[in-house]
C-alpha cells in the first residue's frame, strides 16, 4: 500500500509539472526594443503559475536579460542584477509565487520599456471554472477560430501524452495490486 501511495504522489507531481505552460516573452516580437512592445500589457494578459517556463528570445549582440529586485526594476538600475542571461534563447522556470522582475541591462533599453514583471499570484487560481447555466438557443454560424500559438498547442499535446502515460501506470499499479491481493 505504501508503494502505491508513493507511485501516486510521483504521478501527481509529474502531472502537475507537465501542465506547465511555456510563455515566449513578447510573443512573436520576442525580447526587443524594436516595435514598441508593451511588456506590461503582455504580462497582464497571462496567467502565470509556479512551474511555467518564461522564454526570452533575443539577439544576444544587442540585448540581455537580468533578473532584478523591484527597486532596480522601477529605476532601471542594472548595476547588481540577481542573475544575468546572455544566450539569446533563455528559458527560466518559475519556482516561486510573487513578482519576478526582468529587464534588459543594455543602457537605455529598460528606460525604453524593455522590462517585464512576471507576477505569479500568491493564491493559485482555480484550475476549472464552474460551467455557467445557458439557455438552449439555435447554434450560431460557424466561425473559424485562429490557430492556437505553437507553445500552447505543444503544451496541450504533451498534457495528453502524459495523462495517457499516467493512466497506464495507474492501471499497472492498481491492476497488479488487485491481482496480488
């Protein structure tokens, strides 16, 4: 029985981590000063959770990413960053709740708006919203929805695979424990 509990705990942990989303900072624009990307607006439209991955894609010849304190973020002070990333393709896993402040340390870039506050709510949001009661009405004409962003599509594919794998493992664990009983 203790073995089954441990296996279930591991499966729950794997499933929780597999449900992490990957967010490309600035979406298709990436991490840049070109095009007046509004990173404040970008981050406000996201629902960040612990385990999510924040991906910074940029030209490493012209930009970098610095994790900084709130005070440094507000004043665009790049003198003593907590961490510095310089590859041009940096993935950062969110490990704690609260605000995570990032900026470009190249002079003038932060002042020009190349900074982002990744806020993970202290209280996790409900994973499933209640379904509202809806009156029956004739169906609306079909409208083709735009294709989801590739990071969301890939995330959903990996969820399906991992859920299937978890189901198979649960079947093996519970099936074998039933046979042994």
